[in-house]
């Protein structure tokens, strides 16, 4: 079993990385492989609704979205972490997620998903809501913790002083590991994903 953790902060080794590392270490303690992927701080192309992915089967913009998904296909869960920017995730992560899920969302069904928000003071629950919407659309079960998956800090390293926040990260790791093992046990017992219906599309304006 493996979980990929995505650092959506422009700072590679800032508070978001520290929070995700606490989750990753807990997953490993539970026998689940983990790997942190940083999306970088270069200018990020957002989705331009070109529909190229519907023909190519991948995002036609040349950066690491497709490379990441190739690794995600072999994983069982994913966690997206971001600092709070105006009560949202970073613009780069938002654009990255739009392209990832538009091009590959149908293939993520059944994988576990979780979000982590790092904030100085507020806006974290709105950020988590924003990220969780991707999971809901892709039919991905959302993993929770003992509280919303929030941790507080401003300067790099300050999140380590948030004892409850760090515990929340560890609880998230324990819960994800437990759910992954439960799903694996279900598969061995013959439990499979429900057969999907043919998708219906209903527009409000006709």
C-alpha cells in the first residue's frame, strides 16, 4: 500500500512540508509506503478548457501533472497539502488540481483522498472544503482526522509548536492506514467497487 502526499506550497521545506512529513511518518509506522511530491514554485499553467485531454488521454500542457498521475495510478491514496491564500489553497495548486482531475479524474475512483491546510490564523476550513470537492467529484472516499485537517504556523517550522495540529496530522495518518488495510481486507473477501451507471448529463440551460 502506498500514499502520495502533495506539497502545494511555493516553499519546498516550509510548514506544509513539515505537516505532511508528520503524516508520512505515521503512515510508514503503520506499514504504508509514503512519498512527498512538491509541485514546485515555477509559473503554473492552469486549465484552459482546451479539451485536448479528452483526445490525448492526458493533459496536453507540458509539466508534471501527467508524470505525477502515472505514479498515482500505482498508489492507493493521496493527500494534498497547502498553505492558506485568501481562504483558498495556493493558486498554483488550484490550477494543478484542475488539470490533474480534468484529465485523469475518472481513473481515481476508489482511491482515498485527504486534504491538509496550513494557516497563520484563519481560512483553513474553506481551503479544506475547496480541495475536498475534487475528491467528491472523482468518487474518492475522504479520510478525516480527530478535527479538521488543520495546523497553524506562519514562519517555517512554527507548525511543530502546534501540539494539537501535529497530533491531528498523526491521527490522519493512522486513519488513512486503517482504511487502506480495511479496503485491502475487503478485496480479499471479494468486495469490489459498485458497478457504475452510465453517466447522465443534465444542463440547466437548454
